[in-house]
């Protein structure tokens, strides 16, 4: 199993450009989440999905869109990039259900918006 | 809303000495609690978790943490620091039944001195 994969690893955008960060998992996990990591602030939840076709907002959703058409994929879209979106983005997945199941994290995408 | 506090972004420790990383949470109902480790330019890896079984939890790499409800704490310890422990450590919480929504502390990095 490849686990959770993210592409690209690095990206530089200009203000106003759009792009999609890709995330895929091959563990048949029901739950998937996107976080951003900023210095001194830990990770903050952007959006999450509890299954194909179901998404919801996390703590910092503004400026980002998501969709989940398949169990495996959970792309994150930046419609009009802003310098405040410069960050490291992590995708995570976990099994569904009521009991706790570990979140597995991808290697991250480092995004710079100029 | 849930919150997690990690006191001190850096902790200085001598090699072979006790490592203590502090974590306090705010919740009236005991949540699930976790410690993650992040090595440079990598994703997050689960060190250990508390999900209401034993209050003293042992994890990987010789780390352990104790859940203290009266103090709303979940401090991470390791009896003997090693140079390889140099990484960033994050405490996180989630509500029961919401494993896709982790709330992270700001992180603590032990500075291991030879």
C-alpha cells in the first residue's frame, strides 16, 4: 500500500491563480481531511469528508473548496490564491465508525503564494 | 470549543535526561487525546493515543503519556533523551466519534544537547 499520497510536493503560485492539491489513499478509508500547518500554530482543519459525496467545513475553510466523488480521492481547490494561503498542506485519512481510528497523514504539499 | 495548549515551543534537554512535553486540553467531557511526531520535511506519525482505557499510555520510541482528568493534562515523557528525538511533537484532541476532526496544539520541539 502506498498509504496517503499528495501531489505536488512543492508549488509556487502568483496571487489570484487557481490550483488543485491532490490527495489519494489506497486503504479504503471512509474519512479524509485537509489541514494546513503554519509556524507556531500547529495544524488547523480546513475541510473534511466522512464518505464519498459528503464534505463539511473545518476551522479555516475560507478560500478553499473540496469535493469527494470517490472513496480514494479528496482534492483541495484554491480558487484565487492569496499570500495568506502560503502554508504546508497535509491530507489525512482514517477508517470510519464511532470508535477512534488513527489518522494517517500524507507527506504534505508546501505552497508559496507570491 | 475544544482547545489544546502546549507550553513552550522549545524545551532544552540533555542527552540521557528526562524529556517532558506538556499538554493541557479544555473539555468538560474527556476527549480522545493523541501525541504526534513530525520529523523535518515529513508528515505526522502517531506516537500514542488515549481513548479511555488505561490512563498511562505507552507509545513508540520509548515515549509514554499519562491522562490526568483532574488536571486536564496529557503530558508526554521519555526517561532518557536521545539525539534522534529531535523533532516536533504535537498534542491533539478529538471528540468521541469525530476522529476526522483533530484539534492540534502549537507544537513543542525538544533541543537535545550532547
